[in-house]
C-alpha cells in the first residue's frame, strides 16, 4: 500500500551536462502530471510522462527539471557583421567633426548586439539518456516516501477496520435481545389491558412481524464480507485505492440500512459509531494510491 503524497529529487552530471529533477505528488483521483522544464527538453515530455505512468497509478505529480550545460562548446559567440558595419559608418560620420576617434576592439564589442551569444545545438540522445536516468532516480525516491507513508496509513486503517468489525459483532449480539425485550414489553402491555388471558399465537405473530421488519442479519453478513475484502486490499501489492473507495461506500450503505431498520436505541447508537469510523476511513483513503 502506498500513499499518494511524496517527494523525490535526483541530480546527475554526465560529460559536462548537469540535470536536476524534482518530483512532488499529492492526492488526485487519477494520474495527473505537470511539467516545468527547459524548452530544450520539450521533445522528451511524452516519453517522460510514460515513464511516470509506468511507476505511479494515481496522484497529481509536479515535475521540475533544471539543466546546466557546462561543456566548452555549449555556447557560440558570433559577430553581427551588418550591424557592426552600420555602427562603424555612424561612428565615422561623427569623427568627421570635432570628436576624437578612440575606437578600440573592446569598445566596439560593447556596442549593443554586435556580439551575439547563441546556444549550441544539443545532442538529443545524450539529453534523453540523462533525463531517463535522473527521472528514474527521482521517482525511486518519491516511491520510497510514498511506501513509508503507506505503511503508516495501513496500520491505522487496519485498526479502524478492526473497530468496525467489533461494532458489527456487538450489533449481532444485541439483536436477539431486542426481539426478547419487544416480546416482553408487548406481553406486559397486553396484560395491562386485558389481564392474564394473552393470546400466545397472536403475540408470537406480532413478535415475528417485528423481528422480520427489523432483521439485520443480511446487513451484518455483508458487512463482514466487506471487512474481509478490506483486509485483503490492505495486504495487496498493487494499487487498491479505488477498490477501497468502493468498499467503504458499501460499508456506509449497510450501516445506513441498519440505522433505518433499527427500533432499538443501543443498536442505533452502535450503527452511528460505525458510521463515524467509516467516515474516518473514507477521509484517509483519499490519499491511498
């Protein structure tokens, strides 16, 4: 089990090319990836997106890429000859007057835009290999953090599932008592009205109708089935967040049904406590991959 929250960072330098990749993820219903990287790496975005999808199933993922080319051939300096000639002609016109001509190589070089610095064309294969290795390392760090958080969440989720099972057992134990108590109350009410001549057949019929109307055996059986599936999911190696979401919805459905059927205050209170635990489960599951 893994959380959807995590952070990973990696830096690689190969043959004068230095690349840093930072990957940050938070919870999201699907896998959503956003890149912030130099235009030099734009041609690799689709490939990077596929590598991320191969390692992560869900979450909003921000990828930050920083690149520095330290190679001696990384930049070129070129002379804009046409602009230089224009400057030279203008300066010659000025020196024809009273101004002293103090032109030097460095003073001419400082004229705006005469010297043009351009980026050398990058080796795309080298960039591809560098991004692949650095991104994979950053994703490994991200996954490790998500797994650590997932292990902590798993322990907490397991405790909540245990509590829901305890409440289910308490409801099952309480239900037969509610039938007996209803029969006793009904008998007492009839005796108060007509004395000791209670029609046992009619009494049993009324009790049977009440028991049938408030029966919760089907709901508790389904609750136990969902609890068993929840525990299987907690031990699964693959992403189970969506399946857990569905199971929690089903748990809540059964708890609601028990609440609506119940004519017994203790059972209603147990069902309300169960719904509170289910809601805690639901909140934590928002961050499970």
